[in-house]
């Protein structure tokens, strides 16, 4: 990725990742999760803030820590890590809100050329069909798979 | 592996944190997973990504 990323750690099966976002609001712990979906080999990618006071995850909060590109680049890096271990995984991602879905779209668009070197990227349209990701199109979800080389 | 080869690798070297094993078997983003499953349930998946078990 052309953007800087944060260092992160993972559990030993590489399903969970943690890193610290450092920005104008201070340090915020972020968690990334890949969970098995109802369809075989499909995993849902989700990430959000870990609220240390409540000891819970919040994926709706808009953090505004001034580092969203760096956070997205970090999440994208975990896709490399996860698919390095699970090369047949199909990763689905959708935002918890429309704003967050647009943020995901922005993250993919900003790195599309590089991402497409290694991954096939699809966008899920409002009519529930998928197409190859096109920058600028509106999508309700995204599907990413590692290219077979 | 030499350092310059290592730097060129896109697959990152991941530092394992045993503390994160506490999440094993849990779903942290339950509502989002539910939403994602519902979306894919009704979706027409790309034909090349449908697993053929035949």
C-alpha cells in the first residue's frame, strides 16, 4: 500500500488483529476481525474501536482521529496477512453505516491499482448482484479474493 | 531470506499476540456479521466464486 500503516499484532490463527490509532484524539485501540460466514470459505471483515472503559467493541463510532487513510491501509495489510494463511478465503466487507461503507469504498479506490495486482475485487450493487469493482460506483458491500498465481 | 527480499514481500510478517487468543470462538462484531450474512443470502454471487461441491 502506498500509505503508511500501523504495526499490529494477531492471534495465532490470524482471525483477530489489534493496533493503536494515534492521532489528534490520542491513542485508540482498533480491532480487526475475520469471522466465518454461513457460506463455506466466506469470511466477514469487520473492524472498529475497542472501548477500554466499557470493555467492548464499537464499529459505529466515527473516530475522527485524523488518520483514516493510515487505518484503512493497516486493515488492508491484514487482508494480505489473512489471505496469506487462507488463500482460498473470500472476504466480504460492508460498513455498519452508509458512511462507513463509503469509507471502505474510498480505501479500495485509493489503492485499487495495487490491490488488483494480487486480488480480484467485486462490488455488490443495490440490486444484489456483484460486478468487478469500478471506482466511483455505489456499492453496499465488497468481496475480495486472492488471485491464483 | 535476505532483508531486501523481506522488504519486497507484500505478505506482512505478523507479530503473534497470545492475548488475542481470548477472542477465539467469539464474534466481536455480531450485528455486522448478521447483516453480512443477510446480504449474501439474497445476493447473486459471482459465478467464479461459487464453490462447486459436485
